[in-house]
């Protein structure tokens, strides 16, 4: 009983650690004039600390990395589906921005290959694996054992969304531009984080649950989702198009995006799970 109680305490403890490390990472990145490689190194360092925290909490609870749930046997189609859905989710976002904002164009000379590949390794592969280990492999699994799927699913998604809010960045925006000028940018960012990242947490939690708590499907979805985002960010004008939108148009297309991607994911996962 003591061990079970300690393992549940690990959930808020891990959340506090992740939140604190993400905040500290933002502070360093915004207060120091970092090169691109240094920026990637800082992110890699803090993701390493988060994963170390996951490992220590597993160890203290009498568990190992195998308890995160990583197996491929019989899951090949599910994993391939997750990979495709991550790309599709970002393509839908780019298409919606193009339709509403007047066109998204790609320029493949706008970023260096080295910078793009660095982002793929650190901000897509490493970030996705570490966050899924923390939020699905540790938190959602522990919460499910205590509260069942529904409660764990909601709580883990909320916690996941909250660590993506760049609190220190908001402070810097206000300090540099003033409250009134920064308010618009903060409103856009909070809306995108609450809806898009909140929906992403739901998608990932659903994939984790439907794969019998296998970490690979949500991790692969997260990786291809991040990779596609960085590709769009580096090689297109999508971010400029999004920034030019009226707030309510921006909010509406994010909500529509969440429902469309959610419906596609739900239907595809139901079709695949019937095959097992």
C-alpha cells in the first residue's frame, strides 16, 4: 500500500518537475543570445533532465523503463497508422490556413538543411519520446490505475496542455511591448495552446489507451506531428498567414481543426482495432 501511494504522489511531483524545467529552459533561451546549435543543446539538456526524472520516479516505485510500455509485436499497423495521422493532422492545419488566410506557399531555400535536421532530432524525436514517457507512460498509466481511463485521460491531457504554456515568454512580451500590445499576442498563443495542444493531448491519450497502454503509437504520432510542424515552420509562410488572421477566424479554424482531426483519428483507430 505504501508503494502504491508513493507512485501516485509521483504524478504531481513529475508534473511540477516538468513545469519547472520547461520554465527554466524558456528563461535561459530568452535571456541569453543563443546560437541555433546552442538553443538545440539547451533543449536537449532539459529534455534529458525530464527523462532522468521519469526514470528515477519509476525506480523509486519499484518499476523500470519496460513499465512505460514499448513493444512492436502485433502493433505494426497501429504504429504506421499513428505515423500517418501525425502528418495528416498538420497537413489539414496548413490547408485550413491556406483556405482562410489566402494561401500558404513553400520556399525550400528559407532554412538550412543542418538547422532543419537538428530540429528534427531534438524538437521532434527527443521531445516527443520524453514527453510521451512522462505524460502517457508515467502519468496517464498511474492515473488510470487510480481513477480509471476517463479521469486519467482528462487529467493527463490538462497537465500536458499546461506545460506548453510559455509563462516566461508572456512575461518578456509584456516587459518589452507593454501590457496592451502584448495582450493580443498572448491571447492568440493561449488560444492555440489551449485548443490545439489540448486536443493533441486528447489524441495522444486516446492512442495510448486504445493500444493497451503501448507508448509507441502516441510517441510515433507525436514525432510525425512535430516533424511536420517544423517542416511547415521552416519552409513555408504558414506562421505569417496565421499571424495575419483576425482572432475569431483564428480561433474558429483551430476548433474546426480539432474536430476534423479528432473525427479522422477516431474513425481510423476504430477501423484498425477491429482488425486485432
